[in-house]
C-alpha cells in the first residue's frame, strides 16, 4: 500500500513539473502580448513588414530586425555546418585516440567562452581582417555581377556578425554530430568496406547517411543559438535599422535592438514596440524549430525506410 502511495506521489510530482513548463511558456507569451498590446493595436500586422524605425516620430517597424536576424543566422549556419561536420568526421573516423581527446577539450573550451569575448575579438581582430582582406576579395570578384557583394566595407556588418555566430555555434554542432556519428553501428562501416567502398565512400554513404537526422538536429540547435545571440552580434553588426544592400553593410537583429534600446525607451509606445520585437523573436524561433522538427522527422523516416 505504501509503495503504491509513493508511486502516486511521484506521478503527481512528475505531472506538476511537466505542466509547469507549459505554464511558464504560456505565461511568457501572455506577458509579451500584454506588454506589446499598445504597439499591436496601433500598427497591426504592418509592424512586421514596415521598414521604418523612428523613435522620435513614434513610427516603428520590425522588418529590418527580422531580416538581419534571419540572414545573419542562416549565414552562420552555412559557414559552420561543413566545418563542424568535418571536425566530427575527422575525430571519429580518422584521428588517433589521443588527438580526439585534445580536440574534444578544445571544442568544449570554445563553447564555454562568454559571448562578449567573441564580440571584443570581432571588433579588434576579425572586423579589420574582413575590412582589409576578405571584403575586397569578394567585392572585386563577385561584386561585378552579384549586387549583394557590392559596396564598401567598414568592418562591422552583417557578414562579420555571421562569421562570429558561425564560430560560436561550431562547438555545438561539432559536439552533437560527433556523438551521433559515434553511435553509427560498425556493421554499417564494415558492410560498405566489404563491398569495395573506399574510406571516403564508406563515410559518405554509410556513416553520414545513417547519421543525417542527428546532424540535422545539431544544425537546428546551432541555428537556435544563432537566432537568439545578443551581445557578440550587437558589438559587430553595426546596428543600423535598415535593410542592408550588401553583405558587408551594417544591419540590426531583433535581440540587438532590444539590448541597445530597451533602457532608452522614452515612451509607452516605444517600449511596447520593443516588447513586440521580442514577441516576434519568440515567434521566429518557434517557427524555425517547428520546421526543423518536420525536417528531422521526414529525414529520420527516410532512413528507417531504407533499413
């Protein structure tokens, strides 16, 4: 009797903890909606697509921030994913055991560095390198026929922010991809090699194909961090509330505008607009994660069907 009573108590506590997460999420949504209700009632859906951000004239639009957030995060993901997967494959399939431990420690160390340190490094080291060496290379080669690579480069800009974000999410994607590749059964590798595949063909067809759903999940976790990153991006993106015409132009993200201007909000409408930007950041993150869940589900279903 006492044992059954203990099981019931444990079950109730587990339910409380589970529903507490849902309650916390709903509370956050309600508070953000309540705080942004003034801006929602004044601007409606036009707030999402408007490009005007004028605190003096009390005209607010979030599209430059949404654009900057999505473009910088996707850019970071495109840079970080091949590097991270390459690191994971090298550590699991090629590197000797002693070297795996050293590189694994360094990856964990990168993940532990505070974001403001990345921001300072971006200002004093990466920004000048991009301005003086990388940007002119792109502008002189691709800028002639791709408008997105035209224009001057001053260092701070959306490209610098994308590179900083890619460095910050490499440890996350690499560590998870490494663990996913480690659990690929050795029978997969042995079967591919027995059929005459080279080591690269074995990795490509047997290992990466088997682990692709887990690698995709790692990418989405990295993307989630990139979307919500604040301080390092604020320090290197330039913080200009306009749609950038070039990849090297200054831009703004949703997290950055909240961090920069929340303490400066001088009117209720201004404060409400910033809270609505936070509400939209939550919505963008939610949509990206739902889309990612669908991709992971469809990919893993394909792998299971192949088995």
